[in-house]
């Protein structure tokens, strides 16, 4: 009985891990640290549905894209 429960838990863990990794990877649209480069994923099909304007944080000057 215990072996069957343990096997069920392993199966659940094995099935849950790929779902977790897929969800967490898809939710990150940008990645960066303070005073570091900011890397942003671009849409595969041309323009984004939500346009983004970039600004220098020190001067609040617009960055042309």
C-alpha cells in the first residue's frame, strides 16, 4: 500500500514539474537587475499588441526604438 502511494506521489511530481517550468518561463517578459542590461522578449509577429516606450531612468529622456 505504501509503495503504491509513494509511486503515485512520484508520478504527480514528474507530471507537475514540466507544467511549473512552462508556466514560469512563459510569465517572464523581461529579466534584469538594477544597473544591468534589461533583456525583453520581442513578439514573433512584428508589432506587439501593447506598445512600450523606453526611458533613461536617470534623465527620464525617451529612448528611440
